[in-house]
């Protein structure tokens, strides 16, 4: 409910599977690469913790397409 914070919503949907659901950046801060930082941090966390990621968030799907790093791709849930 707070309009001055960028957020990335996620949910564990299994023991080792995290659903990256939604990124949101306040209008006043859009266009500054904040969502990109959220996406990278989330994917780096998935890799570091050896989890699988389900990408519900369209922005994170786009980020992976633009940054198809092997460590990200191997941690995506088919």
C-alpha cells in the first residue's frame, strides 16, 4: 500500500521453487533502472540458493530474454 517503495513480489510454491510474481516501481522513480536491479537481485538469489524460478512477472521474463545468462536459464522452472 505504500507508494514510495519499489517492490518485487514473490512466493515459495514448493520447497525449492520460487514464483517471481510482480515488480512495481513508483511512477516518480520509473525509467531509472530500478526494476532491472530488482530482477537481477531476485535471479542472483535464485542462483545462489540453488532454487528454481517460475517467472510470472512479465518484466522478469523480459529481463531474462535480454540477459540470457546460463546461470539464470538453468534455474528456470520449465
